[in-house]
């Protein structure tokens, strides 16, 4: 099992795969018990998260956000402007959370792809001299492409 | 009498031979640079280079159709066997039969003849003699770098200029790369051979990414959202080539490219909190920072963190050279400002002028050379301003492209 399949299974459970990928995942799941087990574990985590009761946002959080946004204390009763500010603060929080999650994913990706992104970028877009050997550059580029796509090397697949 | 006639004939032949200009290192090198634009070939190439588990011998069938199309079928080792790569001058298409996968990536680029001048500036080029490779007569050239970069030898076909064999060595790795055509033919190669295979049901994945080329570092800083740093100095023979923004997931990375005419160096910069340190590698120190040195094929990489930036320098170069670049990158803006003031005082030039040249990607020694030659009125390439240098370069590139296309048209 490789990371591409892990990602695909996760996306499959979230309903974020193309019909082709769906078929691909379902075929793979039938053939690989370890992938099937991972899929069940991920599905269980999802079910667990979905079963958690929704929680009310604490009142003091609202006050703190409004203070931060407007630099003043909130009015006790929400007006139209207050609701608007609430929405803005919520959107800002969502953006921060999204960036934080994406940043975390980038850090994970760096660990996953190792140095291959740098090599790939250098080979694909750098300034190779006109006399540089193209075949050795092709090996660097194409090996890097497979790593970045999360594909196993041809030999690993054959084993 | 017969002897005298023969002697006279011999003298005439020698005089005739002297009248023919002999090959020069520059002539042979220029011939090698121009060869892909005017010659088709088909060859079996055997190369030995560092692989994932030590030195690896790669065997491939290669085809080239002028000016910019290449096809490579990898025959060995087993991990590469079956891989097919077609470079049509715009994209590199990689077909992996065992994975039933076709990957579309950027082309490895075209022959840039403007780099010839820089190769000559940064290397001592010598013609060592002649040799025979794959049954063909070849000139043997050596290229000795003025800095710590790799030394190269190239065997250039006497008739076509195609490089039949090459070697690269440096002080850290010895001879780390060899490539030889074991069989070659120079017959026209049909266009059909460069059709990309698309078997039924093949998965096609695009890996073309996003990149934005910019002219100045301030523009690049705006693109990536953080201040981009240029190395204070570059290793001998290297010059700034270009700057661009690249995407790493949701993160933008700044990439500066340098070249000595033969090989390139890429310097990457991205926010450290967004991109983790790739694992593995050999740990070493760069100034006060801990760096990791990695090797991937013939390329070496150094990755380190400084001033909140994750930095990486990549190139086909010994670690000593990469370390020199790394030591020269200081993300501290006050240190940069101090250095700009120092150089401005030394040259008697306004600090704004020095800062402007820095913004064009020039190292401080290049700036000193530009300002000094301007002050003394020397009529050299270095006397022109950085902006006109860029314009001159672009004009020259346009002229070369138009020359190349006129040669390509039937």
C-alpha cells in the first residue's frame, strides 16, 4: 500500500473522487485486505466524529472575537451589524483554520516527498546547460514525478 | 627523379593542409551546441551515474529529431526498464507501462546558444586530441571550471558535432558520471516516432504545476508574500539567470536560478513554518544553522532553515560549492542594507543604484564590477547597466531564436 492509495481512500470516504477513481478504489479494495482494513478504520473515525453532539459556541468567545475585531465590548442584543461582524469573524476564523490545516498538510507533504520536489523543480524548470546530458535529467525528472504523484516505482509495483 | 617528384607532391599536400584552418576548442564547442538544431540521430546510450542504491548503469535507446524533439526508451536497470519518455519541446511525456500511467510534465527545455559565452567565461576549454567512439571519429574536449564545479570531458563527433561520450568528475566524488553512445546513426528520424502512446484506459496525470517568471526580486517578493534574499556572492563563473515563483501545495516558493553556462543551481526559499525539513541526509553546519545534505542522482541538495525561511540549494555540483552559496544567503534585512551601503561607499555610487542592481539579482562582486567599469569607462560587457544587460541578452536571444528557426525551416 502506498500513500497515494491512502489519500484516495480518504477522498473516497469524503465523496471527493471522480467516478473513475471511485471504480479504481473499489476494485483495489476488493483485491487488497490491508487497504480494506484502512478504509474501515477511517470510516469508523468518520462515524465517531459525526456521532459527536453539536456544541453551542460559548458566549465569552463571541465577546472576545468582537472585542478583537472592533476593539470594543459587544452589545448585549445582536443587531444586523453584530450578525454581520459575527459572520466576518467566523469567516476569518475559517480562513485561519484552513490555512493552518493546509500549512500542516504542506509540512506532511515535505516529509512524504522528501527532497524530490526540489529536484523535480530544478530538473523541470531550472537552467540546464545546453550540453547537459538529457537522459540523466530525464531520470531525475521522471523519478521525481512518480514520487510527487505518490506512485510506486515500476519495480516496486512488479514485486 | 621519382623521389623528387614524390617529395614535391608531399610538400604541396602539407602546404594545402596548413591552408585549411584546424579545429579550435571554440569551434568544436560551438559545433556541439548547434548539433541538436541541425542533426537527427538514433543511438543506444549507456550511462553510469549515482542511483538510489549506489552507482547505477542505465541503458537506453534514444532518438532525436531536430530541433527539439527527443524520445528515450529505458532498457535497464529493471527499475527503469519499459519507461518511455517523449519530449516534444513543450512537454515531457512519461509513459509507465507497468503502472498504465502517462504523466505530463514540463519539457526539459531547448538548446540555449546564448550560454556559449558563459561556458567560455567560466571554464578553460581545451582540445585534447581525437578519439574513436562507436566507430566514429571524435574530437576530445576538456572543460576545466574556474571554480570548484565539476570538470568535464566531451567526445564530439567530427562530422555532426553530436556529443558521443561525456564524463564529469569533481574532487568529492571522482568520476561520478559517464555516458557513451555505443551505437549511433545519423539518418533522418520520422516524426511518427514521437507520438505519445495513449493505450485504452491509460491514466493521464498532469504535473505541470504553476510558475510565474519575474524580472526583479521585489516583484518576486510580492508574488510569494515574503522578502526574497539573493546570495551576497556566487561561486566563480556563476551568474544570476532568472527568478520565479513556484507553488508547493498552498505555499508559494521563491526560486532563483544561477548558471555557469554548463550546469545550473536553483535556490529555493519558502516560509519555514509552512514546509517541514525533508528527512534523511547527512547533517552538517552552515554558519549557525544545521543543514542536511542529500544526493539524488547526479544532483546534490542542501536544505537548511534561517531567519524563518526554509532554504534549499540544488545543483550538479560538489557540496563545497553548494555550501558556498548557502553561506552567502543572509535573510537579515539589516545585514543586506549595511552591505548595500558599504558597496555604495566603496564605488562612490548612490545606495539606491546598488539596491536597484541587487534587485536585478546581481551579487555584490558583480555590482562592484559594473560600477567600477562604469567609473573607469572600460568598454566591456560589464560597463553596461544591469537593465541594459538584460535587454541586450533578450535581444541576443531573439536573434538566436530567429536564426535557429530560419535554419530549421526546410
